[in-house]
């Protein structure tokens, strides 16, 4: 029995793994900063326990576990800090991931100005092209998806999706 | 009786029925597409439930999750790619059956025993939850503290290949839960001057990020390539039902009980139920050598177990507000939004809504049979949909869903951050469940810890000097003892697994 297994059956090919030493260091620093931050939280007047107690306990846990990771990491000797499989190293695919993240960021920045429908069309269209869907199919699907999302969320569920430069649609 | 009639009236409205059927079809589709998990289906559904009546909202989630867990069996049987992790335990058997030309036997078993398992779990839920709630009314802060801690311990050690990573995942979740004003002193904690973060980190965008955006990123990295095999046609799935029920009723019963028990354990979900139950089935089978070669016995038992666990996971969720798995963690978020705050009082003040939810459980497991049959008939077409087409649509749906959670782009930002975090965590073998449960249980744990500490003026004995608290504490100690014993017995196993991994 190993319940951790199924995800790996599905995604065997991809890998971006950090060494235990690296992970241990990152979490150790996180634990120390959390502890330092918690010390400076104001106390409840007249009480020994307050807002700081719980994060301090978490910080202790973080530090303990990262020590354990550092121990295994150092015992394993000099592994590279990060292991990338060939697929992850391919510049095209890395650019794809960067583009995906940038597209979501651009939604956050521009949706108020440009409006939901154009932003949604741009994002879905770009994603289709990154994933090599045929352009004609991509354009049709992107427009349909944007209008459908607008219909479901703005018209039916009354979510105030920003209009931006687009006039209010008739429905 | 009056309450049950009221519950019927709540369920038997066109609105609720249509919602349940639509959510079922959505769950079947998402579950049947490999790589999209049942939890992801639930997380994507949540933004839509904000705008529904409470019963319809909870019903949609019940139906969607039950269908997705069952539908995960279909690509497993036809393509050897489990649709959800919960189907991975017996994928060898169902796939080999398909290769032998007996796809209808394997899939028939999946449909029938998923539904029966789900119904059994529901019956346990119906009887166990209200009586447990009567008992839980007597609980005070130390009891809740120990139950929360027990749940988190199970979550960490049931799924992790490395305990340190499981614990770190939990601590990430607890830290996220600590953000905001909602703490004993009411001071802004970890908000870094942001007004939006004062309300804490919104749970729904976090779920969408961890379960959906991370999958989008993974698809982009793999270039959108997917499965290109064409599945075969499936015959009459009902043909072998009578024979299987006669031969395997014992396995069915055992699978039901195992699944229900694992489901009630806080922190262990349907994938764990399927693995445990498959292992038990093999251990007690007269023909253990046939397992993994296209033998339906293990499928019966584990298929029943994963659906049974799904229903019984609601027991701790409804009674204590402690989720049994990642899906009920999401459910708890929805219950709070809908004003049905989980806890024993839910059964006192709102019994008709709870009974309505129980009715929906029964209904969902019954319509699983016709809808499952239809899905198997259409599976050829569904499995041809490529990930390259699906993922951009999922991405835009995620963005709108995260936006809808509080009508601001703040939700989208959170979703993006946690998409990256979730991706990195999975790549590095950090289990996701402890983090998710940490976010949900964290506030309960902190509140009851601090309350008890302040009540007792720091006297730690007050944590165990009430009888129920002491009993839960004893179970907690036994659990830790068994974990430590298993560490001493097999100290090298995880190290070897880690070393073998990079190839």
C-alpha cells in the first residue's frame, strides 16, 4: 500500500525536484522568520497566551522538520540543488509555463481597464496556441468560452465581471 | 418523521433536482478525464455554489464528488490511466479484463459496487452522525483540540512517503490559516500591511490554485500531449451483476466496512480506502495470485470501499467540523458560506437540511447507475477530448471562479500563487492533503488550544482531565506509538524509495 503513488503514475515524465538540503534550508529560514515575526506580535493584556502562541508552535515544527531534511540531505552528499528532467529544461516548454503565469498576471492587472470578455479571449486564445491547438479552432473556442463564462457568471450568477471597453452585452 | 417530510420537500424541487443532475454530469466528465481529480471537480464547482440555495449547493457537491470517484474507473479500465487517484489501486485488474475482451465485467463491477458502497456509507452517515452529534454536544475546548490534532496526525501519516515532508506540508497549511485578524488577540497577523489579507487567505481560490492551476501548469510543461489510444467498445455491463453479487457479497460487505472506517478517520480519503481495501481483499482471498491479472474480486472490494469512504468522510465533517479528506475540507468551506456551520448544533437547529443532504446522498448513488451506463457508452468520445483543448478552458473557468469568491482580483492573485506552490509541492513529493486540512482545521486547533490554555492558566493537565478528552488523548497516543513502532521496524524503506526515484 502506498497512497502517494497514483499521482506519480499519471505524471511520471515531468520533474522539477529540489534537493533535501535546499528544501531544508528554505524551510529553516521560513521557520526562523516566522518565529521572529511571532515574538513581535502584541500580547493579550494580562494573559500569557495570545496571537503569538500558535505561530510560535508552527515555527518550532518548521525548524524541526527542516533539520530532519537537512540531515538526510547532507548525508546523501553533494546532490545538485535542483534536478530538472529534460522536458522541464526544454526552452519552449519553460517559455510556455512563463507565458501561462504572465497571462494570469495580465488578467489581474488589465481586467478592470480592458474588461472581462477581451481579456478572457486573449488568455484562452494564447493558451490554445501554446498548446498547439489549430488556430481556427482556437479562435472559435476562445470566443465561445469567453461569452459562455460571461453569460454564466455575470448574467446568471450576478458576479460583477468588469465591462472595461466593451459595452454591456444584450443578455 | 416531520423532519424527514420537510427534507423531502427541500429536495423535491425542480431547482435541486436539475442542479444535482447537472453536477453529476460535470463530475462524471471531470472524473473520466485522466489527470483531472475528483477534488478538482469539487473545487471548480464551488464558485457556482455561492449562488445556489443551501440544499442545492451541498447537493451539487455530493453528487459531483460521488460521480467523479466512480468515473475515474473508466479511463483506468479502458486506457490503464486512472481518472482519479482513488481508482489507481485496481487499475491493473480492470485494464487486463478489458484486454481479455471482458471490459463489461470490470466496468459493470465498478458501476454496481461503487453505487452499493456509496449507499452503505450513506446509511452509516445517516445513523452515526446524529447519535455522534448528541454525544458531541458535551464536548468543550480540550476535546475539540484533541480531535483536531488527531485528524491532522492521520492526514500527515496516511499519505506521506516522507513524514518530514508530510509535516512540512501541514505546517504550510497551518501558517496560511494563521493569516489575518481572526486570532485570539484580534491583531493583524502575517498581513504585511495589506487590507485584503486582514480577512485571512480565502480558502476557495487556494483550492482552485492547488488542484486546478497546478494541473494546467503541468500540462503546459508536458506540451499538452496526452493519451492517443482509442478505447474499445464496451458490451452490456449489466450482464454479470447477478453472478457477481452472489459470488462476492462477502467482499462487498468487507469493502463497505473498510471504506466506511477509513472514511470516518479524519484525514484519510478515498484513495487510501481503495488501497487498504484492495490489500485486505488480497490478503483474505482464496486466490491471491490472480490479483493484478484481471481478477474482479479486488475491484469489487476496493470499488465499493472508495465510494463508501466518500460518504462516511462526512461524519466528522458534519459533527465536529473536522474534514475527513480534501473534498470534505472544501465542503466545510461551503457549509460555512451557506450558514450551515458544521458542528453538533447543526443537527439540533437545522435537522431538515441535514436530512435533505442525506437524501441527496441516496439519490446521487442511485442515479449513478443510469448515468454511469450512459457515460460508459459515450466513453469513446470523452476520452478523445485532448488536454490541449481542455486546459485553456479550465484556466479561464478557474480565473472567473477565483474572482467570484470575493468579486476582486485579490482572489485571482491567491489562486496564481497557490497554483505555483501546489505544483512545486507535488513535484517534490509533498503530499497536498495535510496542507489543505491544515488550512481548514488550523483555526479550530488554534482557538481550542488558546481557549484551553487561558481557561486553565497554563496548566497542561487541564487538556486531559475530562474523561472524553482523556479518551481521545489516549487514542492519539496509541496512534503515535504505532507510527513510531513502524518507523523503528522499517527505517530504511523510505530512504531507498527516495534514492530509486530519479531514474
